[in-house]
C-alpha cells in the first residue's frame, strides 16, 4: 500500500469494490470475484487506500470503518450510487458467472434487515475466523490493473 498506482483513466461502467485489504475473508472474496467475473466489470480498492477514503467521504462514509464492503456502481462517476453490506454482495454476485446470479436472486428475497444482520455477524467475527494480515495483500501482476492504489 505504500506505492500509489495511477487511477485507471476509464473506470466508468465498472463497479468499484471497496474492501478491507487486511481481512482474510475479504481477500478470499476478492480472489473469488476475480476468478468468477462474467465480464471485466469490477475494479478494486482497499478501504485502507487514500482513493477509498476520498471516494467514500463524498458519500458521508469514513473508510476507516472497516466493518463492511462497499460497491460504487459506475465507479467512474464520483457521486454514483453506493451500496454496502448485503446489497453490495448481491450486486457483486449478479456480475459473476452462473450460478452466482441465482444466489443473488435468492438473497434478494430475504428482507434487507435480516440479510444485514447476518452480514454484521460475519463481519464481527471475520478476523477470528479467517485471519488478518499485517499489510494489504498485493495482487498478481496479471490482476494489478484491476486494483487502484496498490
């Protein structure tokens, strides 16, 4: 996270996923998304990055609050729609290869307060269950162009 990479010139049309870069579960999920993306539709930034802090502040959110994943729909637009918790996960699942969109549809049937309660429980115990890294993990060279400020 010490070196700053240039922000991709055209990230419009991509969903920007803001994730906890030191969380073992979050890093597993990012790798899962990379391996199962139906189209090249996601760009990633860790919540620990200056980029995430700047973007999320525009929505009144403090990036230092690492308890959730955020998705900025159409990431090229600073004021575009922001999703979090289970809504963010559902959006991401819809952009993955089958059968993930089916699971997104099933999750979407569950009322948001119940989905978010489940999300918050997992978030509360994720470091204990999946570990925590000292620093943000670096993507492979073939995946680096999909990450902002690595």
